[in-house]
């Protein structure tokens, strides 16, 4: 076994992965503690030292992956994600880059890349983006149509909510989330008693129909990722079984050759 293979074996070992998860969680705790003025005053130096130790571990892990996987490192999107997250933390957070200091907390997102269940969830979300874009366009169209209608119907009655198209669009977005829409509807219904029909239909279409489509698309994407994982696992098992069968066949051939040799010796 070469040096690269040994390093790769260590990196892929579950105990090493658990160690990295523990470091990420510990680093998240220290970053959270740095938001406390009293803790910074009393233990600021220690917290910064612990933060640098965690960063050093992450950098060492990336260097080990570079050494073990070489060009294959960049073929794994999660490795590229880790490189970006850790790379931001390495940039000196002074002068014009001072704002990057607050981005150190992005290191906590490395939990996504090292926890398989989180990777599956994120992969499912990414796979659902094309379908979600179509649904978002449909939702925007519905809000626009409803905004034009509401401006014409209720602009005079409630100018603070529907006085122009921009105000109507914001109000309808608020109504879609379910925030204070009964108060808006009751105010308008004082002068337009049938206005409830507009609000009920709009909420049914935007909230209960279109938004639920988002959930359906995300679930479908996650199911596709799960099926892909199952196919990959089955392929690995099939390859393992084929290798085992090959070894058994080789042993059987060796046994037959030995038996044939023994028979020849007896015949002689």
C-alpha cells in the first residue's frame, strides 16, 4: 500500500470523520462564544487560539486530501465546497478584508459535507432547483395578476395597502404568508363586503396550491437522490459479490488442478 493510499484510508475512516465533526461542532461553539462581550473580555485570547487550532486542523485535512486524491480532489464538489469555506477563513481579516472575519462562521457549514444525511438533503434540494424555478415563475405570475386586480379593486378603499402596484404586490406577499391578512380583509370589507372572495381564492391558490408544489418538487428530488444512492450501493455490493465469486472460482480451479496432479501421481 502506497503512502497516498494509506492517507486516503485514514481520511475515509469513520473515526477520522467523527473527529472532524467534533472539531466543527467545537469550533461552532467557540465562534458563538465570541459574540459575547463579557466572554471576549475574559477569554478572548483563549477563544482566538482555539479558533486558530480548529482552522489549522481543517487546513491540514485539506492538504491531506490534496496529497491523497491529487486531481481527483476537484472532481468531488463537496471537496471544492470545503476548500472555499476554509479558504475564506484563511484570508487575513484586516483592512478592506475585515468584513470577511464575520464569514468565519461559514466553517460550521462543513457539517453538511461530512455528515452523509445532510449531504443527501442538500443534494435533493439542488436537484429540485429546476422544478422550483418553474414554480417560482408561476407564483410570481399569480401574484402579479392578483396585484393588478387588487390595485384596481381596492386602491381607492385602502390606498395604504393597495394604492399602487408595488404596494399591492408587497401586501399580497404578506397575505400569502398568512401575516395579518384578516385585518387587511376586514378593513376592505367594510366598504366592499364581497372582497373576502378575492382573498380566499388568492390564499387558496398561492399558499395551499402553489407553495405545496415546492414541497412536492423537493420531496421528489430527495427521492431521486435516495434512489441514486440505492443504485450505487447495489452496484458496490454487486462488484463485491463478483470479486468474491471470482476468488472462489480461482480457488476451485486450484483445487481441481491439485486433484488432477494427485491423480496423475497415483496413476504413475
